[in-house]
C-alpha cells in the first residue's frame, strides 16, 4: 500500500493537467511531454491503470467523503484503517459481501484523500 500511495503522490499532479475530454493523440502527446522524461513510462502505465479503473467502477455507488486521516497517520494506514482493518481483526472470509464492504470503504477513503488534496505534494 505504501508503494501505491507513493506512486500516486508522485504522478497525481500530472494527471490533473489532462483535460476531461481530449480528442487527438497530439493532445495526449503534448501533455505527456510535460512529465519529466524519466517518469514518462511510469506515468503512461499509471494513466492506463486509472482509465481501466474508471471503466471498471462505472456501476459503483458514488464515492462519499469520510473523516480525514489523523494528523500523523500515514495515507496507506488511513486507507486500510476502516473496514479492511475491521475484517482483518475479525478474521472475516474474503467473500463477495466482505469484499463489497471493504471496497466501498477503501473507495471512499481514497476519494476523501483526493478531494482533500492529500496527493498534492505541494499541500501535504
């Protein structure tokens, strides 16, 4: 989880430069050129994950903002501190209902971090 959070912290600022709608490959190329050369391949892979993830979750419930992390809590710990932690402590089987319960909470926690600017390295 720490590696995933660090990757988002590193690359999120470049994602926010992309327009919501882009029509031409040249537009994408121009935006990728704003990413430092040594991060371009990592960024392209990350962007592909995001696009796939958005399409995958299209039927999910809308995310909601929840309580933000505590002052000194790492973002990785925050993401897993809710329903994932509860299920782990109870020794819950990872069946469909448990995964739904965990995924919704993780989804809301990541949304809370995004809305709160926690991946913007200039703020936090």
